[in-house]
C-alpha cells in the first residue's frame, strides 16, 4: 500500500493491482475502494486495519470506453 496523498481530512493510497486500485480514507465517508481488485485476504486485512470500506467501486468491463457510449 503506497500513500499518494495525505491531507488533514483525506488520505489516498495506491492499493495495487493491474489496473491500479485506490483507497480513499475520509473521516466522514470512511473507506472508498475505487477500481477494486479481485478479493485477496491479505489485502482485505490491510484495508480493514486502515478504514472500514463503506463504498466499493468495481472496474468496468470496458474501462473508460464504457462511459463514452
């Protein structure tokens, strides 16, 4: 887990994977996992230690190309 941004009210981490997944930690919203990777118990434990993941965004089958149609 690589910390990309650390602000007083929000932190952003590169959670790994290919394509990249990101964890946003917000004091109000909780954990937001964007472009969630396949389930991995070690990653689950790491995420749970950092924040309760309340929102999960799964990757689109076609990525950004799906938004253009």
